[in-house]
C-alpha cells in the first residue's frame, strides 16, 4: 500500500484532529462512548461534566468527525463515528505503559 504524501495541507488537518483530542474531558467522553450510544444526560452522569461544558466538547468532537449524533424527540444521542479513535487511545496508553515499565526497571537498578 503506498504511503500517503504528507502535504502541508494534510498535516494541518491531522494537527486539527489531534488538537480536538488534546483535552482530557474529550477523551473521557470518547471512553464513555466506547461502550455504545449514550444520550447527553447519561454522558453528564458518566463524566461529571456540566451539561453546557459537555455540549461544547461534544460539538468539537462532532465537528472533528469523532462522534456521530442523532435526535430522538427531545433527546440527542451520541456514538463513536468509528472505533479508530479507540485504537489510537490504546496505542498511546500502551506506549505509556511501556515507558513506565522501562522507568521502573531503571529505578530498580539504583
């Protein structure tokens, strides 16, 4: 498979997506949605965020393509647009676990 050319334009889009993921509250929202679709009220309960704050974060995640939403009467439901963002989070947490293990081994030698 040919590697995608990393043009300036493409790198700006990638940076924008990473910026959307740079807020811990948004990562918590995504983690909550990894179990399936939730309405805003359920997300408020799971994350502890206020509804206005949660809505701002959901707007960023939706605009960045990380979550989808649907209306059902008075309720809005959110879900992961796809599981790729969870794979990205798994990669990073795995990397952090590896770094932590190396640090523990180094400190154990002292």
